[in-house]
């Protein structure tokens, strides 16, 4: 068996560091072109709130399976989206002053009416979810 020299060891460490650097460089690029996908969404509607609890301009973030859903009472009615940003899967929030959905990670902005990207790096719109009112209660998910 051959002994490893100090020079070989340093070379090995350098190659390891170089590989780590390349992976750190390319992971965000690959993630940009293959954004996070939602899986395991509940098939049954999830209770959001009573209708009177979500006035115009208000929003609620609720657990929706493994991911949060964002429900907004817009001036054109209730809208619901997966709150998971399509860029690097940060959790988006409703900004009532801007009247836009905002991703705080890299300043992504989404339209609250249909979830399309207004500004920033997200490659695709937010996933729109069904929202319905049944007996005065707001539900997200399920069939329309
Ligand atoms: Fe980058 Fe949302 S994760 S803009």
C-alpha cells in the first residue's frame, strides 16, 4: 500500500474545495430552471376563517398539507395561492400597502389576482388554489 504524501493530501483537499465551489455555483442555476414543485397537497378543503374575519385587504396564511396557502380578500374577491415562491421556495406574504404578494428572499412580487410575476427572479406564477365560501366559512383547496 502506498503512503499518501503531504503534497497529495493538499491536492486532494484543493480538489474537494473546488468541487464544493462548483456545486455551490451551479445549484442555484439548476434550481432556477427547475423550480420547486408542490407535492402532497390535501385533497379536501382546508378551513381558512369565517367570512367576517377576512375583510377587504386582509389575508390569512394557513397550513395546506406540507405547505402554506395564502388567502387574500382582494377588491375583486377572494384569491388563494400556494405561498411557496416559485424561485427558491421561500414563503411569500401579502403586503397590504403595496397590494402585492411579496417574497422577502429575493424581492419577488406577484399579482394578487392571478399570481403572475410582477417583478423579480421567480420564473413562474404562484400556484393558484381553489377558494370557496360554504355556510359563511372560507375554505381553500378541494374542487371548485
Ligand atoms: Fe427568490 Fe422568492 S425565493 S424571490
